[in-house]
């Protein structure tokens, strides 16, 4: 039964491609992509999938390789149980030379144990757990961790004279790192953290927390939230008539935030390494393709996924025709000055990306770059 | 008698052969880690379902927080493995014992509750334990989860490779299920059933119902803790999200779909609800809808479960219960 | 001398509590007649919100029209839910089946299965993200009362909850339908023997209870401006807790406990970190159950 299912899945995946594909093509090279396509975080996974499809279609059309590259998408529901099972499945498939994903650090790290053991390069577009890339030499990520973003934000705020800051973040591994790196730098620069608090992801009501923040009388609020919680937070802040500058991370950089919060999002400042209205040609063409597929501007996360896929493809090109898991890993580790839509990417020796951050602020319903 | 005795050996031997020879051999034929991973999951969830079966199926106490004790076990094993450098042989029993201890502490004041009040108390306990796992960063490392790098080591030998890990998991799970089987198909199990059918009547007949409830709740948490340790060692990474309310409900669904009060049913339910989402992967986004539909249809047509209690008891009695007969000269005990 | 901050927190906690109460009313009503937990109540709430969303985006009718249509949708959902997930399990009317725990628990699971299908279906149709709502429909315009700020939604939800509670009490105590609902929840078999159409009573109760659930869904959706497939989960659990704390059988009890839950969560944020606030609510529940094992308003009262 299992055999037939696997075969069926294989046929279902290969069939449409092989018809459009070249007849002489040898066995395609495969990349695995584990991501949440269903469940509570499905919106992110669906975004990644669209971004990956854009990247892959272009790549295969460009003819950089004589063989086709395929991406096998597997749905992890952001559930560690499923994530690990998928990891084993990818490892079992000898044609898969590299894996992208998962979305959350938790699932990425559970799966990473399998990849570490089996020697499979894993490149996550979003896993920001401080220890993720330390698991083994096989783990890479294409997201600047809070170790870079936190101090950057802290310096920005201090330079604007905002020294008393209330820090709130979601209670996840990512949120923990948001507060840690930001607070360390802020205190080092002479600022004070008047309050640190975590909230559970998906909390509908921030008003109790907001009232508490208001009582602590900070100059500004630094927030580690994703766009949905962010929209709720900003709306309720407006409701309570409370106005202080709010700063945030690249995770909140999503057009949906403005869609959901409307005018209440005005004035939100954040850092990002993706500017959709940047004049760079690679960004322009990605944004165009995205708008065609989705009808709205892409945010930070799809851009990261797009780059992650391209970095992986680039590594495969470099190694071809001796493409193996080990050679892809080495090629990934050697990634230098990759011109992505989220900026020029170089992997350091710790397999962490080094990227340029930019400052943006919501002005008139758009994320506008600011120079401060 | 002789015929029964012979038959009494057949099924357990067949089951053991299935778990220890047929299954690993078949899986090894495919030579794939994926199948072993799924097999491990099935085993771990079978243990969880059977341990919940003792509380919810046999003793009739609706328990909505089972995953929390599973989580305690996983965390104890993982933290002992990383912070204290105590390996699997220490972690496994400790996981069970600590989970049982927690269960005992929370059970003492709450076990006087009956029916739905009990259910909601277990829900609250489960949610509280999960909140602690998530937010007590100093000890549990909070949302960062715990990474457990040291694999399973037994008496100085590292257990490597999916086949060996599978065997370790299978031995622990089979031994635990055997204990749970002996408990639920015994006088003790009958006392629990009397609790389920009519606790006032059981009380009047001299059964200490509160004590019995505390015992069974603690026991079940012990085995959930063992399952947790197995999960921690098979995945190498635990985080609070794996032990939330949805997982409690998933385990409960296994017990009910399989047949409330039926031990084989609990295993059937676990196998079904773990395999189904994997088998349906080909359906893409539709697969979870299908899981819901299959659950619904199975309950609709077999409201007493895929392997209902009555037929399960008959099956156990016929095929596994014979050992309960004492030597011919002695008075026979138990039911056969 | 009294810090207006606490008043503000009190107001916030109260508005949380009213939301839980809105949900708990329907939950308790349905539990009353069947004695089973309806796991799909949270999904009724979600589907109600999505129905409202569709209506708003398609026709942009006035607010009250949205509310009434959603209530009607809710009633239809309740009817359908009862027929699909509950009625089939009443086909065995022999005593053994009626008393069998397996039968009762399987009803619980059938509602769970229906809720999984509904939630996953919504996810496929709409995606799991929060849906965008037209801003003019949101009921979150601030109203300042002295140092305390509340929003229009607080008032609307409070009024709706009060109307529902009042209407329900009237229905239950003054009408024949209410009498039959109370009879069925007190003793289904007895009600059958005295000639009450239990089947119809049960389905009526489901329609009424789900109407309230769906109404709560759209109100809360517009209140927070957040409508997404998993939105019913947390209020569902809280309503369940409130119902049990209130003693299962008493709707006013459930409402009071829902308010208490909301208040305790709101105030807890002041003293401890807000991510621990759940702890207070659940701890409160456990303590209540230890000292009042039948809930706060349960013992010796008539069901419903």
C-alpha cells in the first residue's frame, strides 16, 4: 500500500513537469521543501510556496542546467511530529540534495536532528532560534537573527533619544531572542528597559498589557510580533488613545499588517532587509511576479523564501554535475555576495547570513524607507 | 482446556512476531528512515492511547489533559539528558516517575470530582502544565525547547540506526502495554469498570473509589511519561507546542475511535490516527479534512468504536486471558 | 487616591468576560439538554463570523442586518449540526445504549470530527490568515468615560449579551418551548413519557444555542477586526470552563463565571506577566472545583 502511494505521489509530482520538460532530460535534481501548508500557520507556508514556485520556474526557464530541478513540497502543519517524519522522508529520497524549511524554529530544529545525522544540507528561510545554525555544519538560514536586528534597532532608538523602552514580544524562541539582543544593546548604550513582557501568540486582546505599558511610561515600545498580532496590538493601542512610537522587527513587515490595521498602523517603525519598491532589477522582477500571482505586494518572509530557494539553486549550479548532498553543503557554505532581493547575502563561517538592514516607517499606508 | 491453552499462546506470539520481526523486517526492506519514524510514532502513540484507555476507557474518567503528562516525561528525559548528563536508562524511569508524581500531587485534591467536573479539572491541569512548560524559561528553557543531542545509550553501547532505535522503542512500548493489559483485564480492572458503571454503587460495595481514581490517574501518567521519554529520545528536540490541548484531544480521539474501554481498540485508534494523515499526504491540503471525515464516518457507523469493548473483552478473554487460570489443582482466579 | 489604572483594567477584564459569557450561554444551553460537550460550538462561532464577513464583502448591508442574518445562519448551523453529529447517535434508544459511556463519548467525538472538517474546510477556502474587514464595520471606536476608555463594541456586546440572557430566561420560564427544554434537560426519558417531542426540543435548543454562538462570533470578529479559521478555539475552551464553574446547569451561573474569568485574566496582567494570565484563570477553576465540587451555582438547582 505504501509503495503504491509513494509511486502515486511521485507520478503526481513528476507527471506535469515531465510533459512540459525536455524529453532528453536526465533524472531531475530534487530539493525538498518542508513548510506548513495547512494549520494555523498555513498563510506563511503558502507564501513560501508561491515564492519558491516563482524562483523555480525562472530557474528552469533560464536553462542554467541541462537537467530540471524539482521542488518536493511537504506539509508539516508546523507540527514537530510531522516535521520529523518529513525529514526522514526527504533523507530517504536519494535524489533530494538539499532541503528548505521549515517555517518555525521549533519544527526546523526537530527536523535538523535528522538532517544532521543523515548529512543533508538544510536552509531555512525563517528559523531564527539562536541555536539553530549551531546544531551542525548542515544547517543554514537566510534570516538575520535578532543578534543583528536587535542592536540595530536599539541604536536607532537611542539615536532618536528614546531611552526608556518597554519591550514586549511573543512567547516563542524568536520572541525570547528579540528581547534579549535588543535589551542588551539598549542598556549598553545607556538606555533603560522599563518593562519586559511576553504574550502568547494569537492573543486577541492586548489592552490589559497596553494599560500596563502605559503605566510604566516608556518613551517608546519595542515589539517582537508577527503582522497579525501586530495589527491587533496597534488597533487596540489606538483605541485606548495611547500614543508612543512603536518599533518592530522585520517579522512585522507585511502588507497585510497595513491592510488589517489601516490608519492605526501609521508611524510604526521597523527594520527590514527587503524593500519592495527598491529600484534594483531583481527586486522589481520578483515583486512583479508576486503581484501577478497574489495581487498584493510581497512582505519580508516571501522575499526571504525566494532568496533561500535561489541560493540553494545557485549552490546546485555550482556543484553540477557532481551534485551531492555534501557538495551542495560546501557550495552553500561558500555562498558569497549572492545578489538576492533581501540584499547581498554571504554566509559567515557560522553559517549565518550577513545582510544589510534598512529602516522603514509606515507613512500614508505604505512602508517607506527612512534615513535616520 | 488444552485447546484454549494452545490458542492462548497463539495470538500473543503472533503479535510479538508482528512487532519484533515482521514489522521491522518489512520496514528494513524499504530501507527507509521515514517508515521507521512513522512506526516509532505509532508505537509511542499506542502507549499514550493505551495509558489513557486505563483512565478514560476502563475507569470512565474523561481526561482532557493527558498530553501534559506526556510532556512532563519528555521534558524530564530531555533535561536530564542535557543538563544532568544522565542518559536514557536513567531518563526513562525518571520520566515516568516524575510524571506520576505530578499526577499524584494534582490528583489528591481533585479526584473527588465526578463526571464533567473531573474532565474540566483535567483540562485545567493540562493547560496549567503546558503554560508552565512554555513560560518557566529558567528551567524548561521555555519556547526555545530542549535539544537532546546524546542518542540512546544502553549499558555503554550507543544505539544507532533506525532499526535499533525502533527495537528499543518497541521493547519499552510492548512491555508497558503488557502491564497495562494485565491491569485492565484483572480484578483491578473490574474494580475500575465498576467505578465507571456506577461509582456510588461501587462505593457502597466497599471499593475505595477516590483512592482507586488517584491510583489509576497516577499509573496512567507514569506510562504517559515513559512515552514522553521515548519521544524525546527519538526526535532529539522537545518544545511545549508538542504537548498542548490539541494533542490531548488527539489521544482521546484515538481511544474513542478505537472503542472506549477496549485496549486493542486504543491501539487500533492510535495506528489509524497516526497513519491516516501520513497516508493521505498525496491529497495535499485536503488531507486534514479527510482525517476529520474518516473519524466522523467511523464514529457514525461504529459508535462503540472500531474494536468495541464487548468484542475486545471477548477477544482478550479467548486469546490472551488463559494465563489467568491457575494450576488445575488450585482454585481458578480471574476470568478467562 | 484610587488609581484609574485599575478601573481601566477592570473595564478591559469585564469586556473580555462578556465575550466569554456570550459564548458560554449557548454552550450551557446545549449541554443542558444532551449532557454532552459540543466541541463544535467554537466552529459555529467561527462560521458565524465568516458568514458575516461574506455578507459584508458581498452586499455591505447595515450592521443590524448583518447581525440578524448571522443569527439565522447560526440557527441553521445548529439545526444541521444536530442532525449530522448528534441525532444519529440517538438511534439506539435501549437503556444499555442510553447509559453506555462509549455512546456518550462517541457523540463528543462526532462533534469534534465535524469541527475538524469545518475548520480545515474554512482554511482551504479562505486560508488561515486573518481576513481583512472594511474598517467602517468594526465596532471599536473609542469612548472615553473619565479616565477609562471603552469602545463601542463593549457597549454593543454588553447589550446583546444582556438581551440574549433576558430573552433566554423569558423563553425558558414563560413559554411552552422553554418548558419542554427544561423538561428534557431535567429528565429526557421522563419528558418523552409525558408526551414531549424530545427530538424537536433538542433540535430547537441546538438552533437557539448555535444562534447565540454565531452571533457571538460575528460580534467578536468585528470587535477585534480579526476573523480567521482558528478563532473559535480559545473562546470555546473558556466558555466550557465557565459553564462547568457555573455548575453546568445554570445559565446565569455560567455568565457570572465567564465574567469572573475575564476579570481575573485582566487583573492578573497587572501583577504577573500576561503570558501567565491563563494560569490564574485555570487555577481559579481548580480552586473553585475543590471547594465547590458541583460548581459555584450548581448544587440542587434545576437544570438549565
